C-alpha cells in the first residue's frame, strides 16, 4: 500500500498482525498465477466468525485467523470438498479486543 | 569525467554531508546545498525522504518524516534542483530508497538526474546483484555512479564483487547499526577500517554512520578517503538553522 510517488501508507486493520502495508512475494505470485483466490473480510465479519468458533468449538482464534473463518458466509462449498483451515494463531492474546468489541 | 571521480583524485580527505531534502523547511534545499559548498564541503548527499527508511536512526527518521509532511516528493525535489548547476559545482549524490525511484520509473529518474547534474546515487535497499542484473546499464547510460554499502559483516567475496562493479567509491558503514547511533570509534571499528584498507580495493572508501565531529572524522579518515556526516548535521540544522552551516563545517575540518 503506497502513494503514487512510492511512499508507504499506514494501513488499518482491527487485527494487529494484518495492520501491515506489504504483501509477501509468495502471495503475490499465487495471486498473479491464479493459483489462489484472495477475498476481503470486514472487521465485523472477522470478529463474528471468531466468536462463533469460540462458542461452537471452544477454540479461540486469533483475529488474523478469524478473517479466514469469515469466508463461510459468502463462499459456498460442495459436500465432497475437502476444506483445510490454517488456524494460524491463538486468540488469547486478542481476548481484550473480543471483549471490547462485543461488550462482553 | 564524473565530478565524483574528479573529487576522489584530489589529494585530501573528503568531507561529505547528508541532509534530508525538505528539512527543516520545504524550500531550504538549494540554500543548504549552496551554503555547504561555500563552507568547504567536498560532496553532498541529498536525502530523498522515504516513509520507511530502514537504514536510518531516529534523527534522520524524524527529519524524513518532517520533510514528507512539509510536502517533499521526488518531483518537488527535481524542480528545486533544476538550476542547481548554475551555482554549485561539487559532486551531488541523491540518497534514497528504491520504492520511490521504482514508482517514478528507474529510467525516467536516471534521465532527470543527468539533466540536473546529479553525479551519483546511494540506495541502501537496492541489493548489488539486483542492480547488476537489472539496472546497471540504465544507471551508466545516464552517467550515474551507484554507490554500494559495505558493513563489518559483509563477506570478502561480496566486497570484491562490489568493488568490481563500483565506479566511484565504496560507502563503508562503520558498524552494524543504523545512522546516528554511535559516539566514537573503538578497537572493533579500527580493526575493521584497517582490514578493509589492507584489501587494497580499486575503489576508495568513504566511511559513514557514527561520524559527528572532528574527532570521529579524523579517526575515520585515517584509514579511508573520506567520511560522511548525516545525523549530526541534521541536529545542527534543527538547533541552529541554515545560517550557521559554515560554523558546523569548520568545527569538523578545524
């Protein structure tokens, strides 16, 4: 994320780990070659997905991971599809953010 | 002949000064450059401010941020420097990071540098092999000398490789740190300076990072062709402004 003359701009995300202006070269390559699909998720979608996993499974995901969990609202899968989710981080570090967001 | 090469032939130790363009105020650039030349500085590094200056310590980070807030951009800098060669004859080097140059267009950037009379570039985040493979031809087409950095951690092989494609001088970073963070050189630095001197490289070395006064300038230039001062000069500009530049320079060269 940058200005037109190449200065880095400060991005925003509710998740500290995603509050970063760069894209790794592997992701950029996967995108360019069409081997992966990248989808935007709002703060609200991510937070609700994180809360849902916590309530259903007792697994508290990091807010970074909650973004990927949120795709099930929009992306439809077939019954025989094999789905792997990488729970890339634990959410105990984010508890205060969850508590504040949902006023728990 | 490029002004940098001419300057390197002079039989003296060279003092190069760095400042962030657009600092302390947006339109101070030309004034600072002219004052530095009049004060007896041998070479000037004009910093093109960048929002993520990974080689710089707190002082130059802050001056870069202020410069950007003041409205400094690549285009503004080029406009300010348009007529610089009417009044200034010492070598001028632009020091910046690669992304703004890439966004401007590498060839267009080099072309404008040549039109203005810029002699060289220092781009700490442009790796030497990438430069060699992709940009060397363009830089050389526009008569620009690209200056590479070595540190105490740079391998002998890489130093020789850098020496083989350098056309001016090698920027010898005094220690494994960011700009503006040292207060004097110890045995470790002296050993490193001596080790590099003993390599008898084709390109002379100019020491940067950690030079702030007459003492550190003298120490650094004992084993090298010259030294570069950045953060200490930025601090001077912050405290005393442009008018007292000659006093600062004489305190180094006394």
